[in-house]
């Protein structure tokens, strides 16, 4: 998939997820706006050996009025709030469909973590990030990740040359390293503005890797995390309250979409040089990386950053998975 086509796909994912808000406040005005959206989920549940649940399921099969309580129980166990709920059963599984109205007092969200990017093997995690505010801490972490991406792309270019990849891929990797230098400078300036001080990006010297190891890292760090970073930056370019931040995220999102296109091109080239078993391991690593995107807790940050969380984040991940990550593009 070429850069322009991929960028259009990423933009469509973001635009389809942006909530429609009631009110006239403009992004960045600082005024509160009330938003309301309908969120829908469908999922399958294997019916366990759970006597209380089994009894309710059997009651539902005989009396439709009982099914709403069964559906509500399944939805609650899945972690979704109550709302309209419909459940159907097969021999050993249940299919639940739920929808509910979600209301937020402001179209801006106030927690999250720095966008994912391409992290090199051997990246040393900093002990702490110095900051006087939650915004500064987030931006400082973002600056650190951007700086870490510089050697990641330099190493990628070297490995591509070493394994005989088309020369154009290595050139694009070196161009991406130059982009990350600019991104790091931008995020450093933004972090300083909000009281954050990025740590040094320390990376241990890499060792030569096999094509499969290279493909797995590219699938995780490029096809998933870098693609996700482009999506989040596009979202923040629309949602951040601060004008300078919106401009920075808009610039970064365009470059990150280009880096994502490079990752998918590398993935396509590598897949022609791996056997079926290795390709399966690469696909499994990509799938696991998608599952990890929103595992763990996120630190609270100021609404000014416009980060996608909650239903917005879940919808973005779901759309990206259906459009890009299921089976890959190659």
C-alpha cells in the first residue's frame, strides 16, 4: 500500500470515530461542549460450566423475557455498561449485541500515554521522567520515544542493506530517521513549555539478527505501534485544545503515516523471504501487539492533549484492526 493510500485509510479511521458534539464551541476554545454518542458492541462468549449461568440460559431458551437479564450479565462480565441488549445462543456459545448512549461533559479526554513509535531493540527504559505537570510528563515521554526512533531507523536501514533489500527501502528508513530528529526537537520544545524534561534515549548496540527476528520487530514496532502512533497523532491534531500542539501533531501524523507505509513495505518484502511457519510467527506477534495496545494503566494527563481514551480508543483500535491488522496488508 502506497503512502498516500495508507494515509487516506488512516484519516478515514479517525474521521469515522470522531464524535459528533452538540454545541458550538470550537476545538481549542477552552469552552465545554456536551457530546453524546451511541456505542455498539457485539461479541461471542463460550458458555462455561457455570451452573447459575447455565440455569439462566436454559430459562432464556424457554422464556424470552428472561433473556435480557442473561444478556445484561454477559455484557457486565465483558466490562461494558448496560443498555439495550440482545443475546442468541448456539450449542456451546452465546452471541451478545449491546448498545448504549455515552455522554461526556467535554469532547476532550484527560488521560493516556505517549503515542507508540518504532522502538529499537536494546532501548534502555529511563528510571524517571522529570516534569512539573502531567502534560509535561506526557510530552517528555513522547520526546524520548521520538529520539529513540532515530537509531531504530538507522539500524533498520543497515539491516535492509545487509539482507539485500531494495535500496529504496533503506533510503526511506534513513529519511525517516531525519524526520524523527525533527519530531524529537518539536516534542522537546513542547515538553519544556509545559515543564517536562525528556530523558536521554540510551540504546544498547544491536546484534545482527535473522530475517525472522527483523520481521517480527518490524511487524510489532512498525506495522502496529507506528501505525497506531499515526492514528493517535491524527486524532490529537483534531482534538488537542492548544493550537501549537494541534499543529505539531498534524505535522508528526503525516510523517508517521509515511513511516507506517515503510513498515508495511518492509513487511511485504520480508514475507517473500520467510517460510510459512515463520510468516505465522510474524502474524502472531503482530496480533499480540494489537492486543497490548490498551493493556495496563495509563497516567492521567491534561485535556489539552486531546488523547483518545475509553470508547474512542476502543473504536479506533477496532477500526484499525479490521482495516489493517487482521491478516496484514502484505
